[in-house]
C-alpha cells in the first residue's frame, strides 16, 4: 500500500472527502517526520516504533575505485515492528 492508496481507503469509508483524507494523511506523516527530526521516539501500540539511530563516522572504501574515504556521522530512521503486527503478519 502506498500513500495515495491509504488516502483512497480513508475517503472510501465515506467519513472524509478525498481532499480531507489527503490532508489528514499528510498531517500525520509530517508530524511523525518532525518528531523524528527532533530526535523523539514514536511508538504506535500494536504496530511498532520509530527511532533515530546515530552512526559514528568511519573510514570506508569506494567500491569502484578502492579509494579510502571518510564517511561522515549520520542519523537514520529505524522501524522496529511491534509484537502484535509481527504475529498478524506471521499468521
């Protein structure tokens, strides 16, 4: 399922118009992204949690040329699936 399909599911329930459903989905995603930018942990019970992992700088190698390069420290979003979702998917 992609974002536009999620909007369609919300609007098909006849609760919201397509435009309102799109605004709601965008608001939720924007709020989640902003919380992660602030370094906050997001937990959705029964679904999973989103955290920002910090990775230190390290020395890497360009696979094409073999040149040694310095990789800067970075932060990446990480999703950890919740037990209920894992059990539902696993059957």
